[in-house]
């Protein structure tokens, strides 16, 4: 039987995770990345148990563990007083409840670990995809340099401004949410536990929130600071900001945050954009993955995790189905209900995190405390349903019937 060939447009986390997943299924994968070199912007990422289970299946657990930080809890804090609103245990509970730990990792480290599973001879850098078309049993990607690539399947893993998405469904610009975000990674010789606890800390305030957590095996702290803004900010991770702008945006917030922000040097900002869930991702032998299919706000920390899940399920579907077209239908039917829920619940978290009314915040915080008493895993982010997902089990449960 002829080996399937898949073209992947985009070499970010989703693209390299797909290539690694396809390689594990002995499916030929080719990556086309428009940047002249592989690399990820210096920012942290939360690898929740649902994603860590997949990375373990791909044989990357030991490498991931070496460069990660194991947070003790997810803690919700008041923006001004640091009062704890909820505490969701992670370090001891996640392996027992969800089958894998919860890690904090630098995005560049995760990308490198996945790239080690990729056949680099089948990657091309510095090539810009301009469109896709189909001819019978062949999918074809076209590029700005005149090159064309034919495959059994083409996958658009090219982000929120996906060229492949536009080619399939027409151009529809994403919607600015009225939120801007600062990111910074602050290195430390030793973890400053006196003012940054070893947790994933969510500081909730009026019209904004801040998330802080350790990365790089505890040698740095990642900052994600979101603030509502009337001014549009470009959807790019490369817009330079400054320590002073970050401090000004969160003037009056708790002294521990001020102390951390004052140590930030390289600060970036970008606008948060959103799309409604799509009714379909696939046309024939071309489909979408990750942000190209379901861009989501970062309020459940699931953007990269959903792309990794997509990759594993897509590779499994292609390995098992009788035809690529059937495989893509199966992939979408398994993934779209879950990613739709994560998209919509991420959007809702943005609303509840940023309440301006003191009365509304008191009511919300009392709810957090009550749910924390009943079930700490269901309080705060309320993401236990996200973490318990197991892509391997889903593929087995929905296995393709084999001919008698």
C-alpha cells in the first residue's frame, strides 16, 4: 500500500506537532514555513495534562520534564490585596486525576522538543503559501516563488490569518476583542518565591487580569498581562512595548506584581482577536488545524494544547481510515465539538475575569470560594473537563470499523 503524503502549511507548534504525530504513524509529512528559520517568540506556555498525555505518547516526556516547571496550584488572587479566591491543586492531583502532570514550559523549548521528532529533510523554510486547490485525488499547495506541492492531504496550520482558510472559505477578518496583552519573560538566578509563588497565579481586577508562572525549570517567570483597551493593537507577538508602559497599565495593582514588572526588560504587546466557531474546517482533501481552524482567547491556556490534540487525532484518523477524505471527515467530527466548547468557554472567562462592578466581583468571588470548598478542581478556571480529555482513548473509542 502506498504511503500517504501530507503537506503542512505552517511550522509553529501545531505544524511540528502534526509532523511528529504523522511520523509516528509512518505517514510522510512535509512542512512549509514562511519564516527563514524555525523559532518561537520568547514566551511561556502552559502544558496541561490533556496535552502532556499526547507528548508522552510521542516519546517526548523526559525531554519536556527537563525544561519545564511543575506548578503546585492554580491560584486566583485579588488584584489589589492578593487575597486568595480559589486554589486548585496541580502537582499531586493531576497525575492521579487526569493521567499526566501539568507543566509550565518556554514556548521555544516546546517547539525544539517537537522539532526533534521531525524529519528536517522534508521541511522548507522561507516559502510563502499563496493558495490551495484540488485536482481529483490530489491536493496542491502553491507558493509565492512559483513552486507547487502535490500531496494526498494539505493541512493549514498557518495561524489566525491562515492563507489556507481564506482559500477554502473566503477572507473574513478576525474580530478585535477590545483586549490587549503584554508578554514578558523575566530571568532569575534563583526563583524569587518571596514575591512570585510556585503556582499558576491569576490576578483578577477591574477590566484586566495578570497571569504569572515559572518556566525554564524555574529560571524565569512568564508574564501575561491583559487589559481592556479602546485602541486597536496589532495581532502580532512582535510589537515592542516597554517596562514603563506595562507598569502604567497596571498602576495600583499589588506590590508583588509591581516588583515583578519592574524587572522586565523585553516586553511585547499584541491585540487579542477572536472568531466564532466554524461550521466546517474541511473541503475535500484540505483541512485546518489549530488557530487556523479555531482561534481562541488565551483565558483557558488552551491554544497550543488544542493544536497538539488536533495533530494527534488527525494523524490517527489518517492512519486508520480507508481514504484521506474519510479521515478528514472523521477528524473534524471528533475535534470540532471539543474545540467549539473551549473557544466559547475561553471567551466567557474573559468576561468573568474583568468585572468592573465591586458588587459583581464580590458575588463572583464568593462563588469561587464556595465551589473551591465543594471541589477545588471545578473552581476557578473550572477546567477539569479540559484536562481529563484523552486523545488516544477517543481514537480507540471511535475506531474505524475494520473489514471482516
